[in-house]
C-alpha cells in the first residue's frame, strides 16, 4: 500500500483552492455587484451613434489645456467639432505638440458612464484622416496616468458623475485649467 504524505496532499489542495479563488476574482470584476445597488438591465446596453470624422477646417481654433507639471508636451482640443452624441459619448479632436514641434492630431471619444475611450482616426500630413486600425472602446487608465491626457479629460474636464458635460462648459473648464487652484476641500477652490 503506497504512502502519501498528508502534508503534501493538504498543501496541494490549499494551492488548488487558492488558484480557484484568484481565478474567480479576476474573471468576475466586471459583473454588477448587487450589494452596491448595481443591476443588469439588458435594455440598457449602450448603442453607439454613427460617427464620421469631420473634415478639419483650414483654420482650426484650438483650446489649450493644462495637463500637469511633469510633461513638456502641450495639449489642445479643437473648439468647433466638440460634441456630445445621443449615445452620451463626447467626441473631440485632440492635438498634442511635443517640444520638438512634432504634433499628433486625432479624432477621439470618451464614454463617461463606462470610463472608456476610443480613437477613430489620426490626421496625416496631407490633412486627410487615416482610420485607426482596430478602433474600439478601451478602458481609460493603465499606463502612466500622469501623462495620459484622455484620463485627465475624463477625470477633470469632460465628465461629471458618469455623464458628459456640455461642450460650452468643457471649453470653459479647459480655458480655466491654467489658473492656480487655491483653497482647501473644506473652504472650496477658487
């Protein structure tokens, strides 16, 4: 009769149970949590508006905004094509200018309710849009959030309580982004 060490068998079972628990945590993170009041409503599935990237006007009015002190890039949003769709997504054209003068212009969108972003196209040097390959909604975040302008647009300028702000309010907040914030959470900011 073979002898199985009980300690080895017990540690193997504990390891197997731990792996199963970790697997459940990783795969179930997107499911609603009923104890927080979250429910599944199949009718609430977000449908996306048909969106075509608008042609870039000859003279674009750019609104610069402040990202943070750790970046040397300059960030802009085109004032005119900033829109909120019927699907609740806010669509905009961004421009990032590196210190060397290199610029990247892209047509993008944010979903405030789900915390997702999408890049539709990049502008080529001949002023034509090049559709982004594999364009789809992706979670905002990950990577270096300090230099992530979509994260800052989502968290500070374009969204509030899961809803997109109106373009006029967004442009106002972007324009005021360079003003120093003074005060405390208790006394308020000016």
